[in-house]
C-alpha cells in the first residue's frame, strides 16, 4: 500500500467514524431510542448549617423548613454592596406586608472575627425587622459558605485593618431548603415581592 493510499484510507475511516457518531447522536436526540439518564441529584447549592442569630438563637437549615428564605452573605464593615442589598431586601419584605412573617431573610457574615451577635444586632437595626443576621465560629461559617458556593477572602488594608471580598448574590431557597435561583433585586420591590409569594 502506498503512502498516498494509506492517507486516503485514514481520511475515509475518520469520515465514516464521524458519520456513524453523528447518526448515533441524531438517533438518540430524536427520541427514537431509550436514553438512560441518572435521577436528578440534590442541588449543588445549600445544605446543612448551624449558626447563631443576632439575638443569640441557634438557626439551622432544619429550623427554616416550611418557609422560603433569602440568603445574602456579607459583613457589617462592607461600605456599599451589603447595605444597599439589605436595603433592597428590606423593601421587598415591606411590600410583602403580613406575608413577611411567612418567609425568612438571612444575612450571613463572612467576617465572624468581627461580626458578633451584638454587632449584627446593632447593624441590622437599620433594616427590616425580619432580617436575621447569622454568625458563628470560623469553621461553622466556612462550612456554610462552602455549601452555598460562596467566595470570600480577607483583603489586608493599611495598618492592621482589612476588608472582605465576597460573592454578592442573594439566594432564593424554597420551603424545603432547596436552591431555586439567584433572587433578582434589580426590579421594583412589589414585583420582587410578588415573585417571592409564589414560594409560600
């Protein structure tokens, strides 16, 4: 067999192989053949946690069962994103009226070194009363940030001060504690409240 013939045979084999793969894929996509799929697994966001709120009460994923809830991770020394987000969440809770008692809204610190329950209580006094600030030891907070796929990192500043980089999403969880979607606050609060009511 000449080198030229060998190359032609190789190209032809590749073409036929690709055609077979294409036809097999088309056959499966068309639904004319049974396709085995794995059962849907649990959401990759969320999970068990055990932290303390601003009043010293223990809050866990189990204690929230039966209520949809919003979760936002931040810290009390945050200069802009955190207070703005908590203000927006407060506006939504206000628009819910009496239904605000049927949901939960959590502000989970990514800075447990400074954000004690006392500090959280003082900080949250400027926002809607339904907001609960959660803190704990570093291991407990880290476990929750990992469960919610939250990025956080201490960033040194001049002197001994520091700030925190962190994920700025608001997570919407259903009554079973399963992740639904990032909660959109870039809309009128009455629209956001109407959306949240769907999960009551």
